[in-house]
C-alpha cells in the first residue's frame, strides 16, 4: 500500500486497524528495521505555527510516535499491531489526538541519528505489517505555492538571482 501524500493520524490508525493480528515493524532505511524489541515510548502532539520566507503564516498539527530500542534485546519478535493500537487508545484517553494531524515516527539508535520520518508506505510481508519510513525534507513554501521569497525587493548591488534561488546564501531572505 503506497501512500501518495503525508499520512494523517486517522489514516494511519485506519490502516493499522485493518491488520490487528500482524506484527508491526518499521523500516527506517533500506533493509534496516527497528529492532523487534522496540518500545513505543511516547506519542506527542505538536501544533506548529510558522511564518515562511514569503511572509505567509502556516499552521498544522503533527502526531509524533517515538520508538526506542532497548540496549538489551528483549524479544526477537516485534509487537503485534493490536498492542500498538492499545497504546494509542491509552494515549488518546488522556490526550485527544487530532485526526488530521500529520504522522511522524521518531527513531534513532547507535547507528542512525534520531530523526522524525514520515510513513511512506505499508507492506505486508508474511505475518508482518511493515511501515516504510522516509526522511522529512525541507521545502520553500513560498515557491511551492508559486510565490517568491523574502521581501520581494530587488537587490541592485549584486547580480540578479534566478527565480528558484529562494533562501540561498546569495538571496536576500537569509
């Protein structure tokens, strides 16, 4: 099951609920999976408010699921999806999670720096539901919506910048 856009919390839960009996695994890099004895240690809800380089205010909510690998392997089989769903139900009983919040998975270990990643796809492999993760990418919202960066004034003391030079060291928005 490939996802084509950022996954909402509700869509993430809906997918998990379709496969409660499967084992839940996370692949954070090519053929690199979170150790089976991982724990879901925390679920965070982060309301984000920002102003982009074009001066436009943006806001959205993120629901961040934190995974932790214990130093000592506790099991050789990851938790079942239904156990993860019980954890999410417990969290939701204390912190109502925004169903349209964008899902991120936070993970790191000794070989992989901690970062927040998006669920990019779900794959069923034998008795497992594998959540394929992809790195978060920076972006220029102003250019993405067809606008420009910064104040819109032209710097006449330097060479003209290409239209896609938003927020480069040479641009006026840095």
